[in-house]
């Protein structure tokens, strides 16, 4: 592995995500390709350590897009990935959309996931990883109706807040001071 000399057939990569990198909706495969030229069609197998530097915030503003995306379609099954979240680094999923108030309010939207991975990756977390909070439910209105006999009042119900996003997904092997939980 790293530090023992290059093994034939392996491309060993050590990259750092810094404050100058685009950290919104960070797709790991795209980041590696932009920095090194490697992609899943390359001849060499990949062994990559990606460090998210201290004070860097990886985030999403869209609940349907994870802040950090480690997608299997960008890698081959034998490629090895390690992600290190340094102290004071943060990964934030997007907040859910708020519910709209009306006669009967609308439910709030689900918060976004902080990390999505559908392939094995080792995640070493010394920072903070937060799924986005669910959006608040919309309040119910108040309806006043009248007829020939007088007026009556109907109170309408508000709706519930959305579910929070996940911190990380179950296929990540997590080695951390604080266990990454849903």
C-alpha cells in the first residue's frame, strides 16, 4: 500500500479537497478525474486516499443530491477508496423544503443525505457529518363560512415536518471517534 513503493498495475493517488475546490455536491469520481486524469476506463486499478482538509465544508443545497457522492458507476469493484474527514471539516446534506401553509397545510420535504455510497469505501471521520434536517410542515388555515343562519368557523389542520437526511449510508465502513449513525 502507500509508502511501500508502487505496486505494478495500481495507480496510487493522494488528493486533498481544499477551500479552493468546488465543494458543492462533490462527486468523488469526477474530482479524481479532474485532478489526475484517472477514470474507470484507465488501465491501472485505483487506490485513492481523499482527504477533506480542516475547515472545508462539503455541502449540498438540493435535498435530492448528496453532499458527497461516492457512486459505483465511477469505479470498478476492485478499486480501493479511502476518505478522511479532517478535524473541523464538515459534510452537510441540504435542508428539506418547507411545507406551504394553506387551508390544509402541506408536509415539509425530506432533508438531503450528507454522504451517498453504493460501493465500499473506508471513511475515517474526525470532523462532522450531518444529514439535512427535514423541512417544517405548513400550518393549517382558518376558514370562516357564512350562510343564511349565521356564520360558522372551521379550523384546518397543519401538516408534519419532513424526515431528516442520512448522515451516511450502510455500505461505508466507518472508523471514527463518533460512530456515523442514521
